C-alpha cells in the first residue's frame, strides 16, 4: 500500500494524472487583494459621499482671519458644518487645486458640495460689515458703504437715500434728509442684498429704537415734535460726546447739554453751537472761526435762533434719551475744561468766562 505524501491533496494520482499541490501564499494574497479592493471601493464611496454632500442646508457665515492656513480654514469649515470631513476636503483640494483664500467673511451652506465650497473660497469674501457710528452723517456713511462693500458705491447709497424709495416714519414732511434717522451699529451685507435693502434695515433699526425709548410721548412731554427731539439729540451727540473721550466723562455731559439747548430755545437765544456750523461746511471737527460764525447758512446757530432744519448726525441712544429726559437745571453755557471730555456748565455768562479761562490754563481752548 502506498501512502500519499502529507502535502498532497485528494486521492493518489492515477496513471497520467498530475499531482496537485496547495499554494497557501497565493491564496492569502488573493484574500488580501479582495479585501484591499473592498476597502478601496468603500473609500471611494465614502469620499464621493463627502464631496457631493447635499442637499445644502441653512446658510452660515464663515470667517477667515488673515494668515490662516489651509488646515485652519478647513477646520473652520468642518466646525461650521459646511463640510463633513477635513481629510476628504484636503484630498479634494489636492486633486483639484487649492485656491488662494483671502481674509474676510463668506456666506456658505451646511453640507455644501466641495466644488461649491472651493469656488466660494476662490471668489473671495462676499459678506461685508458696514458700521454706522453715532455722530456721523449720511455723507460720511455713504463713503463707508462704498469702501466696505465692493459691489456698492457711495454715490449709489446717496441716490437711494434721496430717492424716496425708503422713507423713515420720523422724517419731516417734504424732506429727503435722513441724517439722524438711521440706526447705529453694525450691519452685515450678504450676497443678493441691495443698497435699498441695507438702507431699509437702517431705517427699521432706528424706528425700533425710537419705539423703545418712547420717542413720540416723551417728545410731547418736553413740548417738541419727535423730529425736533431727534435734532436736539444729534446736537447733543456732537457737543457732548467726542471720539476718544472717556465714557464716564461724556456720559455726564449729555443730560446737561440737552438742558442747555432747551433753556436757550425757551429764551429765544441762539444756540451758538459750533457743531451746527461745521455740519453746514461738511466738516467733522476743527476750529470755528469768526468768519465761519457769520457764514449765512440755515445751520448757523450763531446767526439764527431755534433748531437746525434737520438733525446734524446719527445720535446714540444716550444722546436720544438725554434729549427726551433732560435733567432739571438753569444752565445756559458749557465749556470743555478737561482732556477727558469733561465739560463745565454755567448759569451765567460770568461763569462761562471763568470756565473758558480754566480751559485756557489747561491748554485746551
């Protein structure tokens, strides 16, 4: 009896039949190849699923700071749920090219396709912030809009303001001047919004603020119209709150300055406010000369009694509240007497002269 070798398979070979032998290495390689193909297919399926996420979800704003690396930008996109995987997105950029990404804000959508995200980054920022600062005017804001939003122009903003397309409920009849009637703060302009949309938001914000402070009722209690109260607030803003002044000092100025304005109006005395003269000249600060004081404009409160025809800037909420609720007092004069913005208030002209002398001694006047 013949015993087959241990490594043989099957029955003993018969006459003319070749011997078959097991190849364990080849079998193992085959198994590994099949597994690798499976992993590759799964990876491709996963990658394609990441690349073509969808449908896009809600809009989100993505902030890219200056000097951000691709990794940092990708991490932000993952955190904002614009893309689901940083690895897949980095692979996509490796295959399709990494764009030069500018610092700024971008509007994207959650679960957006990688191609759309890459195109958005390559196109540059498309979300812009427009600040409306208390104490500025429509003319100054127009320059800000033109500088901050590439697709807008300052001239276009002014044209929209004067076109009557959007009007403020607090506007004076027959006036196209929106100075004083736009809400302060920062506005975010997203793709698709127009200058008219932006202007409407500014009007609505001031309207909401006016309602919050009870503009109509408080103005009536003070014996003025709402528009006059806004005008008073705008003068208070320019005369009592200066850029760079300490908040503590200027906060103490707004109420008494408002009272000085009302006291002078009640007496029929010219307001004699430098800020009104500067507004007519299109200037924001600087000296007012004797020649300026005699320049015949409706805003020259050295020549004319009463309020200016319109507000002279956008007032802050503290200035608006001061115009609506001024403190009791007999003040008729005030003078800047400290570099932190503190002003000295006087009932008499002699007191004003003393305040002016104090200012000179401190090198202020």
